[in-house]
C-alpha cells in the first residue's frame, strides 16, 4: 500500500482516491486468495489429524469412532414453505382457580 496517504481522505484528489481504491481492491483480492489457500491447508490438516487420532486409537485397541449422522441443521435452513403449527387444545383450568372461584362464591 502507499505510505504517503494523508490522515484524511478529504485531502486527496479524485485521481488519488481512485488509486487508493484500486490498491485496496488488489489487497482484498490478494487476501482472499491467501485465505482460500489457508482454508484448504486447514482442511487437509484436520483430515490428517483425525487419521492420526484414529491410528492412535487403533494402536491402543480402543473402539472405533461411531459413524457420524447428519445433524439435521440443513433442514432448519431450508427456505421452503413452512406449515402453520397445529392449533393447541385449550388447557383445563387448574384446581387452584376452581378453589378460588368457590371461595369467593
């Protein structure tokens, strides 16, 4: 990035602002590419780590990991048509309410 950028962007000319924005866009693109590389490396390391954990468990004669089941969270994020909840049955009055009604009568 340019080291000669003043403290206030109001002092820059229109051409200088365009140059700063172009540099920022380039920097964002570079950071996005770097982030994608690091995300791929992290995924690879997670898989390798799990393989090492599985191998360690096998060498210790521990039971294998249980199979992973889907969590069902993907169903919660579907934006399909939702059904209206079924109407609830009216609740019975409690005995305390009945006793209070009898007391005042």
